[in-house]
């Protein structure tokens, strides 16, 4: 076993355990913390694939910004434990095994179909080449995303703003 | 080490995201499952970029992360509005459009 394989197996185990934990936890805040674990482990996997820039962006934007937003909303709404709804027996005895079968089948087929692929050597200064690509070939989509983010900010503000008269209604109740 | 390991892991993560999306009842956790699926796709993109020796895959991951950030901002604003109007985060209670 090469050191890379050992690191991969450790990170993959953390990632899958975190993802399972996201599903199994009943408190949303525990799910959010599990998801942060998944994202940090994925950043490690990106480093293993020698894409340092994306690993840094993953930690800064995903684990740092998006998940903080999630935790903030969970705290703001005081989201408690998920209500237990009685899952139908059909879902329990057919759905869950089929879902697990889908997982195994998907992983096996994807792995088998791409087993001949091997990693190409990465040229020196890949981050520099990435920035060249981003600001030359993809400069128009890059600028478009800034407009997208502006629209998203405005949309979030408009949606979350308290409508006129809502506090008065609540006071009357 | 073979790239297929990364792709198999990505498939497992995507499948777990789908399972979370279908089985969870809390709207915020459903959102987190979507983020999990996006992360799985990112891993597949990076693995393919490495296998083909090209950087376009990494550029695409960059855009996916940007779109995920915008989606999280708007989606969580919608969650706040729903929680304010219905006093519940359970998706089974949010059935106004259901026949």
C-alpha cells in the first residue's frame, strides 16, 4: 500500500461516515457539523488530487461561508429535532434495501467503467495555469457569476425581509 | 493510484445525498443533502480533470461552488420565509400546492 492509498482510505472513510451521519442525525445542527466534516475531508481529497486552489476554495467558501450560513439559519429558526414520521412499511422494507443496493451498484459500475483511467502527471504551476484559464478563456462566464451573486444577494434580501404589518399581526394574536 | 477509487467514492457520496434528500423530513437537512450531492459532483469533476490532465474540470468546480453559494443564500431565505409563515420546518406540513 502506497502512502497515497492510505491517506485516501482514511479521508474516504471520514467522508462516508460524515455523509451517513448527515442522514442519520435528527438534530439539524448535528447534520450541519457532520457536513462540515465531509467538506474538510473532501478538501483533503482535492489536495491528494493535486488541485490546491480548489481545496482552498472548498474550505474557505464551502466550510467557511456556506456552512456558516446554514448554522446561522438553524440557530435563527431554533430548529429542533426532526419530527418522527412513521415511515410506511413499503418504504422501510423495500425502499431502504433498494437505496443501499443503488449505492453499491452505482459505486461498482462507475469504478468498473473507469478502471483503466490513471492520473496524468500535473505540470508545475497548475494554479497559475488555472488562473490564466479562468481570466482568459472563461472570463465571460466568470463575470456572469458576479451578476448571479448580485442577483442572489438581492433575492435573499427581498425574500427574508419582514413584510409590512407582520409584526403588528403577531402582537395582536 | 487509480482514478476509479475517487469516482466510486463520488458515486457513494452522491447516492447518500439522494437518500438524504428522499428520506429526510426537515427542509434544512434536505438542503444539506443537496450540498452533499454538489460536493460529490465536484469530486468527480476534479478526478476526471486529473485523469485527463486538463484544468477545465477545476474551472467548472469553481463555478459549481459559486452557484452553490448563490443557491444556499436564496434557498435559506426561502426557508426563513416558510418557517415564518407556517411555524414548521417539516416538509410534510408544507403542502399548500398538493392536490
